[in-house]
C-alpha cells in the first residue's frame, strides 16, 4: 500500500514543490493539498497516513497546532510532520508537544523530505518488539546522591543493548539533575517531557521520533536540557511506561532521589529495583529509611535488590552488617574504581566501552547477566541485629508500621530522603 500524504501549506509555491518531490518518491501518494489548517479534517477522513502541516510563528501558529491535535485525535494511525522556521527551537518543541513526529525546516529540502518519508515508512512497518509481551522495567534508585545511579544505569543499559541491539531504552526521569545525556555524550533534540506530558498521543511512531540513538544500539529518552520546575503525575508515568514497555524488551529508568508521586509510580511499575547503598553508617541509615518508606508506600519488597556501590575492604560497615541493618540480602556489590568512572564520565563514554578490561566493567557485565537470568533474592530475618543497628532501625523504621498502599496524596508527605551529607559527583 502506498503512503497516503496530505499537504497543508499556506504558500502555493511550497505546495507545488512538495507535491513534485513527493510524487518522485516510490510508494507515496499525495491525496490532497490544502491552504488552511481548518480545511484538513474532511479530506483526512477519506484516509491518510501522513499529514505535512505548516506551523508558522506568530499568526496562524495556534490554528496549525490545533489542526495537528485534531488530526491525531480523529484519524487512526496518522503521523504528522510539521514544517516551519528552522531557527526557532521553541517552535519545534511546541510542534512536537502538539504531536508532530518530525519537524522540517523551511524551505523544505528534497533530502530532508525524503529522509522523513523513509522514516515514516519504516515506522509504519514496525511491529511491537515483544510480540505483545510487556518488556521488563529495571529502575536504578538511591535515596541520596553520589552513589552512582547514572553510572550504573547507563552502563547496565549499554550492556543490555549489546545483547539486544535496538530493543533497549534508557529513560532519564530526573527532571532537575538528569545526567544521562552527558554520560553518553548525546545532544538530544527532545526529552522525556515531550513524551510523558502527552501520553494520550504516545504511539510507537511518536515515541521513536523523540529518541536519541547511542552508538551501542541503545535508545535514549533524555532528561530536558534545562531544569524543569514541574514533575510528572503518577498517571503520566503509568501511561507512558505502559506504551514504552510495549515496544522494548528492556526499559532502564534512571530515577531521581526524591520520593515524589511520579517516582513512586515508576517504582511501582518496575519489575526490578536496583537500590544503591553506600557502606558507611550515614548511608546505611538513609538506605534503611528508604526501605521503610517503600513498605509504607506499599511497594513490593520482593523486587527491591540492594546494590552496594564502591565497596572496599576498608569500609566502616561490613556487607554482613549492611545486610542485617537493611533486613534484606545484598544482591550485588560494585568495586571502587574512581579514576575509571570519572574518566568515562569526562569522555562521555560508558566505562564498559571505554575500559572493558577493568574489574568494574567486568562487574557491570556480570550484573547484567545476573539480571537477565532473574536471580531471586532470598528472604532475610531481622531478629538478630547488633545493638547499634537496632538503633538505626529504631530511628528510621517507625513509619513502616502501617501496612498496605498509601494514597498518592499522602505520599507527598514522605518527602525527600536525600542525605544532607556532601555527595561526590559520580552519578
């Protein structure tokens, strides 16, 4: 079947050129040319696959954006490409947030048009990667900064992508300090905000148009380049992840430290939670408080897998003591290799690629294999805790006595569990 295209453009010269270029492409059929966005719906209802809509700056912009929204709402499966002044980044963002999957700077070159049409054809043929089975969501989370959340998330995602190229996505949900783009040396045009603020329009073609591609085969939905003042609602997180996991076998989430309702929603939807812990008294206390908050919020403890980061023989808290204080087994530990980690961050290359023969790179690959095998975490009793760890629990676990899930409006009261101690800059 040919790709049926409707052109909506105020300039007669531009419409003629678009028709000429489109008719020169194989498997493309121009079904109509219109001057006004308000005229689009009647011919579109006759059946179209793609609409190319001019979005001018200033006068006419609102009508064009409304046209995009109405086409997406009314025409099943349609994809919309916007065209407009190429120098206006804000206009591009507004068009994408209205639902456009591509933005063509004016005047539209034949090469840009051909690349966009090829992309539409590829997306049209795409099928869900998992044959109807939802992909696995793996969250990387810590209650305090400086424990290496982004380092672990990026390297884990790259290792998964090497096992299944094109079928893994890394999502940076930290709207305030997201660092995935820096760690992967990417300059994405769009962000997770463009996807999750309009989940009612988030189909596969729209989602893939927002992704940045890493050379490892990893797909990335980055945090915004500028700090966002807002946060995601639980509904936006649930709906967005439901769409994403339909099209990817593995979804890795880099989560912020704050326990807001959006983060809680992501943790609830996760199949596994890699919960990062440091081996000092303050870090263990904060980690214990986090687990208490999880229980208070009704998050399934069976999917929480504590990961001790940067473990050395000289730590003030042993692995056994940490396990006893947390009340759950330590699932994994990563070695301390500060120089390798900092060098990989500065280069913008994950250490599993930049320094594959190091101990920490091997450790991350082994962690990936362990996750893929689905190693269960056995239960652990809290009965025989040393007295000073009992004091930690007494200090942190008082809120965990309530059982059952807590309404979202109550969750905001839990607040941030970030440790006030100074954190180092590693992810």
